[in-house]
């Protein structure tokens, strides 16, 4: 019966089993990594063994102020993401609610969305200089356009039956927007923000690749120049750990704010 339940679509599993399976995935990855490196199938220059990466990580934290690099990167990503969210969320809701707004804005956003953020770095440097503003602009640019379009899709997916019922009960157009569309969209909006925060981190190295003196992306690029592969992996792992923490926080917020949605989050 347990086996059948595990293979049943949408069936829930216990929290201990969920955590065990998740930990098993990381353990399997570590085992494969160890097997490839300790057996010398992959030279240390290309992939150092786990113990070497741990030693490099301790050295980076104790002697090379990795905490400062983490703080600089967290600041840039958070500010870029928040600026994108502050504009994209209301704009996406308006596009998803009003066809006039969608017709005016959606084609332009869809057009710009396919342009790589890295291609705009020379323009951002020309317009904003080489300070923090340029790096935040790269993260903003890479996050804003897909976020706005995804928020639009979430809002458009509000069931028309709810809206028609509200009109039948005499609710005004403003009331439908405030009492039906917004509440029905909020779970999807929060979940979309969680995903978008992950996107913001993917633009970090791109944002810090030019004229940066701090940050995880800067540290990774400097390590690449001096073939310090262990440091590169430490930087990547730190970004992954930060991402997991952010993901857990968003899922906790989702569960507390929208308990009727179940465990929520994709």
C-alpha cells in the first residue's frame, strides 16, 4: 500500500519521508563526487575532492572575508529583486485584469524579455557608471520582465465564475478587483515571487563580472583566473545554500498566509 501511495499522483507523503528523500539526493551527489575525485578519474584542477573544498571554504571564511562578499551579493540581489517586484507585481496584476493594459504593455515586455541582460551591461555602465547602481540594474533587468508576465498569467487565471458571481451579487468593478481578483491571485503571486527571487540570483555573476571589487560573483571570477577551482565550488555552494534558505522562507510564508492552499508552492 505504501508503494502504491508513493506512486500516486498528487498523493501526500509524510514530512520525515520527504526530508529523508531530499537528504538522500544530496548524499548521492556527494557520493558520486567523492567517487570521481578520490579515484582520480577527474584531476583536482577540474574538480577537487570534497575535503579540499571544505578546507578552501574554511580558508575563505577565516582569512579572505567571504562574509563580506556574501553581504555585498545579498544586498545587490535583494535590492534588484525588490525594485523589480515593486513595479512588476502591480503592473502584472493590471495586465492580467484589464485587456487595455495588456494590449498596451504586454507586447513590449515580451519583446524585451528575450534580450539577454548581459548584452545591456555596456549601456548600464555608460548610463549608471560602475558602482552599485549598475549591478543592481542588471539584476533588475533580468528579473523584472519575466516576473511581470508571470504575474499577469497568474491574474488572468482567476476563474471567471468567481467574477461573474460577484457581478451577479451587485459588486462594483472596483469591488471585484479588490475583493475577488486580488485575493484569488495572491497565492500564485507569492509563489511566483519565490521563483523570481531564484532568477535574481542567477544574474549575480553576470552583474559582478565587470568592475566589481566584492561579492560572490567577483570571488568566483577571480578564482577562475587563478585556477582556484575549490574556491569556485565554494562560491557556487554558498549561493545554493542561500537560495535554499530563501526558498524555505517563502514556503513558510506561503503556508502561514494561505493555509487553505495546503503545503503550497511549486
